[in-house]
C-alpha cells in the first residue's frame, strides 16, 4: 500500500472490501461462500464488507490476515485510512481550538 503522504489528498483511499472483492478473492479461485466459511463468518457479513457497507474490524482484520497470510495490520490500516479520509471531510472541526502541550 502506498504511503499516505504520497497519495493525492483528494482521492479517497479504497475501502478494504474493494480490494477483497476486485483483486484478492478472485485470485483465490474460491467461491465467496467457501471463503466466508473458512473465515468463520456468515456469507452476509462477507457480502457487507465486500460491498463496503461494513468496516473491517480488528477481529475481522485478524481473520483476513491469517487467511490471506499478510497479517491483520494491512487490513486494519487500510480501513483506518479510508475512515480517516472520510471523517476529515465530514466532520466540521472549525470551532475547535488547537492547544499545544507546554
């Protein structure tokens, strides 16, 4: 995954479900129902993640990391980058003063 500083600030970081749906899962050759079974989750939960309706939680990141062999951090960081980008655009912080530690 590219460094956040190198990413264009106006481009929304992908939800992990997009990567799973478009690249990772098709590369396995396994049906989604089998992946859900092996992850120990319902097909609906997997569908909600793949359709970006549900975030990848730390518990889900651990499962994905084990299953795909890349560790949970990559999935959790991807979700965090996506969530932070959206929050920075949706939450008005203009009335909050910045306080520096002494």
